[in-house]
C-alpha cells in the first residue's frame, strides 16, 4: 500500500462498518483480494481502510495482502492460510495426533507451492514443498474460524518416513508406528502416492516386527514392493547392522533396541 495513504485520527463511518461486517461474518483473517467478495460489498478505497485499521492496531497485517484480527493468533490456521494447497504436517502433525510429546519450536507445513520459511507474528514456519501427486490424506481439525487442514495419522507417519529430517527424531517415529491406530488401505494408498519404496519397506518391517495384526494386509502389500536394493532402516544412521534379506533392509538399529523404543512410555 502506498506511503501516501492518509491515516485518519479517528475511525470513519466506513471503517466502523468494515469492522462490524467482519464481526457479523465471523471473519478472523482474510486476503485483500478476497474480502470484498466475502462481505459482498465493494469499498471505495479498501487500501486506505485497511491501512488505517492496521495503524490503529484494529487489524494486524500477517504479510503483504493478508490480514487478521489483532487478537487472532492460532498458528496452525495462520500457517495454512498464508500458502495455498497446504496442511499441517510432519513433526507438528505427529504432536497434534498425540504421537509424540516432543514439541517443535517450528510449525511444519506441507504445500504444493514454493514458499520461503519465515517468522509470522512470533511463530517460525517451515514450508516443505511436495509434488502435487503426494497431496493426499488431508483432514480438518477445529471448527469455524479455528479450522485448518492437517495430514491424517497414516499420511503423517508415511510423510515422516519420507522426510525424516522433519519428524523430530527417528525414535519418536518408530514408537509412533508401534502405537498409532492405523488403517491398512490408507497406508497402502499413501505409500503408493509418495513413490518411495524404501519407506514402504521400513514401515512394513516395523509393523511386522511389532506384530500389528490389524495391519496384516499392509505387510502383504509392502512385501510385494520389496526390490533388490538394500536400504538402511534409519537413513540418517551409520552403515552397519544386520542384513534382513526378506525386506532388503540393513538394521542399523538392532531388533532389541527397536522393541525397547516401542515399549518406552510417553
């Protein structure tokens, strides 16, 4: 908005009407490009109205062209609002699904769009760009103005194995596989969607090791995906450990340690 926009000393009738309409429509955050359509009204000088309200701290500018009410600070809603085709994912989703007690200082957001990591209203965001074909398994948390998209439990686990650097630690991820209530058809669909055979093998091996009987059909599927290449169980670990020919995995975390990790209480 231009620096020459006049900042009035007091609220004008139009500014008051704008704020009242936000209340009436229960709008907590909005885009400059969309708000007139949302309110079903054209304003003679929307730039000036918004600049005045921001100056008077009756609106907060999230970033260029995006605004919220001054007391609105839901970091998950804001984070998924500032970039299209997005969802709370990885470590943040693990925490929200109750699969880790470790809390990240960063909110992880998966999106099909490119966006630089940034700090918005005191919260640090990590935006992870994915291919469009990987955008599956999205559900919604919250309600009304507090509603936001998030990867479901199965997709969160698959995503974390696909990008373990955003998972908050491999031990937490292993434990999640041992306790999470998961659905075999969803796991199969999501593993197919990410097109990463190593991930399918790792999850399949762990599910079988932890004797997750309800996921037997996923294990059967995972075994059909096994290729000839050996992969480390922990891709960020050392090149060492037992070779498991059935899964073409090298256990750089041994079986006993995996069992101990799975039995550790939160």
